[in-house]
C-alpha cells in the first residue's frame, strides 16, 4: 500500500474548519447522499484536518456526549483512499481522546466500514441500525 504523507492539525481557525466541512460535504453529501451532515455538535466538537501537499483530504471530529467520547464524520476524499490515511487520522483522534481523559472511544460506523474499524481494535456494541437509510453499527475501543 502506497503511503501518502498526511499533515494533521486540530482546526483552530475558520479556514481550517471550512476545509474540514468541505471534505465532509464532498464525501458524505455529494458522494454518499447524506442530507443531515452538519449539526449543532459541530459547534463544540474538536475537528481534525488532514492535508496532503496543502490540500484538505481527510477529516474527523471528536466530541463528548452523555459522558462518553465519540469520534465521527471520519472521511477521506476518494482519490486518497486506500493509502492508510484513515488509520493515521483515527490514531491521532485516539491520542487526543486519551489526552482529554477518555477511557473508551465510541463511534457509529457505516456497516461497510465495520471491518476497517475492527482491524484497528474497535468492537461492535449493538444492533445494526439505519442512519438516513444507510446501515450503521455502534462500536467502541478501550483506550487504556
């Protein structure tokens, strides 16, 4: 697998946040057809931006809800998939979650990506369910 250099930064200004949102818009709205992509969680979440040669190519968000740390909106632009960027992105999110005191990290995975998360140590935690018609499954990983 060819490795693409990825620069990671936790969004700290409007430009970086807009880059995160543009990647999500391309992947989840334009490519996958989700309608309710942006929500109030975006206002309080930590947003991770991945760039390659200065261009935004990947993002994820980390937030606390009901006392548990959750990672979501994990995505990589299509031309950059299959190059290990998702793993790099998730590793950084896990590091940040540990810094913030998380013992576990939760996510709601698209069922078609469940195998990817299992390879990274996540376990399914519940029944499969639909999110905007797309099958998802809850997963979690111990960070200790």
